[in-house]
């Protein structure tokens, strides 16, 4: 979410005191946005002709051919998105997880640094172009970008659950904010659809019994295997969060209406058919609802929560749609009240 062009003509190499001051400023940031702004100020003040973009890596589909692809989205939405299969150097850095340097025909230098997370996945690519061919200025620029990469990685990791390695509640809150304040339901970024059509809540049935009977170590293993199983069913563009404890939330990327229920049901069946070590059979109850742009995502979450409650009160191990339950008159329509939802 970073795009910057340095127009500074200051080519004087920074002294040690200044360098330490800048590093301290970078390490004091607590959000990606603040860190990006800090780096922007650093580049503008101390380098000439430098252009940096931080691309968030996501799975997606092109609108024209519906082909699966890996897309890089500029975190600040100031530069066009890029398809990695169209950018050989970006793809090489992403796949190798190593820095890549090259020069274009004009002599401009380019550097790509992949942000590799602790689970060995690459979350972002930091792409820089600059005029420096050699010398202290080049060393300093590369060193600062590498330090920025480490800080960026640490801040980004805060959005992931350390046990299951999926997105956590903090990331969920941020996504909800982004959806709530988006001016368009369907944002097309170079042909990649960014909207979501369904929200689902998943609750592992009788999880407390698993912990009580087999211990917390087996309980943790169950959570990890549960998350891995669901993640393997979902598409790359769907978002999967550990909301808390044994409760999970899914944002389903916009699809045909009938596909949403099929995706959710596949998740339920995948858990039911898997045998978990020590525990054996594990099941999950699911409630889901449409994401309506006329209401806040927390309202849709409350509807999905109501469908989840129906699932758990009527036999568990089932996936129920809020809208279908309303149509069948099995639920009373929810009187929406803004706020956080409770889970059972």
C-alpha cells in the first residue's frame, strides 16, 4: 500500500546519527499505513529518482478468461495492479523467495524483495526502481529497504493467528472496515474482482468436550487440522479468519448465488469426512448470510450468527442459510442492532 516517487536532489550520504534516527522512526510504527508513510518521507528526503511500490499478493481470476492467477495489488492503490504471470522478474522473486536485481534498456535499476512470512508464504513484493549503479548510496538504499521489509513482515504477522496460520480477529476487523467504507460493491482492479457476496460463521461442534477429554494439546492440533482442511476447500480469493476460540469466519468471493451454498457445504463435508488424530470424528455447524451493500457487514454477521444458532439448536453438523430459513419461516427476521455478535 505504498507508492512513492522521490524527487529530492539531496545526494549527500546520511551520517550515522541521521541513519539511526530514521531507523528508530521506522521501527516505532505500529501499522502498515504509518510505516509506508514513514518510508515515503525517508525516500523523498534522502534519495533522488527512487520509485517504490509495495504489492500485496493475492489469488484472483481475470474477468475476461476467468483463469486463476496471482495478482499484486498496490497497497496504497496509487499504481496499477500487476499479474505476476505477465511480469517475469516479479514471478521469479515470488517463486524463489529471493531478492532479484536487474537493469532495463534505459539503464534504470530495479530491485524486488519478497516479504516471506514465518510459514514460508510470500505476502508482498517490495519493488523499487532507482538510478544508482554502485557505491554507498546504493548500499544504503538496499539496506534500508531490507530493514523496512523486516519491519513490514513483523507488522503484517500481527494479522495472523499464530496457531492456525490463518487471518486473525484483528485482520477481520480491518477487512470489515474496508468493506463498510468502500464506495463500490464491485471494485475492478485491472480486471480482478474484489467484492464478497457471503459471510459464514463456523463453530466446531462440542469442542469443549475435545479439550476436556483429550487435553489442550490435542485440542490445538484439532484447530490446526480444522483450519488446514477448510483452507484447502476455499479458493485463494476467499478470506478465512479465526475469530476466536473454535469460531471461524469466511468471506466468500462473489460467485453465482447457487455456488455460495455449495462452497459452504463442501467445507462441512470436508470436516465430517476427515478423521482427526485421537479424536476421530469432528463436525462443524455453519451459519451463513448474504453480504448486503445496503447494510454494515456486522449486520450480515449477526444474520449468519442467527443461522448458526439454528444449526446448533437443531442437530449440529449442518450449514444453514439465514435467507433460506427466513423464506421457510423457520426463523424470525433479525432486527439489526449494530455491534459485535456473540457466538455459541
